[in-house]
C-alpha cells in the first residue's frame, strides 16, 4: 500500500499516522509516513523502515557485507521487512532469508503496508525466536538478532544459553549480529552490560556504535 502523492508531500512538513493497532504483546503499533518514508513504529522505537533501517544499512556497509558470503540469512525479529528490503534493493538481489516473527499483528501490517509477501526468497515463520533457535538445526551465513518488545529485549534473548545457540546456527566463517538500543542512558548501559556478559561466552565479541544503537558482532571460526 503506497500513500498518495499529496500525502507523501505533506509528510515532509508533518508526520501522518495511517494505521494504528495493538500488538499481541499489548504495545501500540503505528504505520506512519514521515518525510516521505513509510515506517512502522511502536510506542518508543522504530520497528521497520525508519531509524532501524538506517542502522542496518550503515552496519552492513561498515562490516562490508557485500564482500561476505551471505547466501543464507537467519533474521530473528523480521518486523515489517527492513532487512530483506535492504538486501533486495541495495545488494544486487534477494538473499535466502528465514525471518522469524512472533507477533502476528506485525506480520499482518508488513503484508498490508510494506509488501512483505513480495519477496521471492523470504521464508516467514510465525514463531517465538527463543524457542526457534533452540530447535534449529540449519546453518546460516549471517545470523541477525533484532528482538524487541517496544524498547525492551525479551529476557529469554539475554541469556548465555541463547547466545550459545546463536553461535551454533552460524555456519563456519558466518557472522552473528545482535542489535541493541542506546538512545537513552539506561538502554546504553544495558547494552554495554550485555556485551560484557556475552564477551565472557565468546571473547571475540565486539560492537559498533551505529547511529543511536550498539551492534554486537562476532564471526564464527
């Protein structure tokens, strides 16, 4: 669903909410057009195609994703499809992406407003990411974690066990990315504390400061 040209032009002067819904987790979701961009926001953060989109675009550039083997991608936290869109529009075609999303309302919004069903090589799985990662036996060249309920990371995704399973599903030479927030002091401190804890699990874990986020990353030997 694309907004009309007048609405598109007006959005450069003031944002316009096109659709509102309550997610399965009880948080408000807003489809908005802002400065010509159709985006999905929750109460406090961008879920898809806004600031989050910019974070992943910059991360992929900094880590030179274009020069890596990324034939298979696991995305924990599909949202409305920012990552598949970046691959399709900026990296020469669609990657084989397995997208895990626990919130059916988010998937419905993605299909209705953001063309989520239009990606040829996107497998959408409606499931809890923590449960999925524990039972997944497939290996992926790129594993991306983008799990939030509004501005909070689910507790199950902050455990050492979860991180160990992330490394297990990464193929040899594969890359694991874990997106964390940092636009408030409390969120920044939580992200840095998480990095410190997970570094005890894998000493090679590092992070990039990308816009207002922390992007943790590690390559599997």
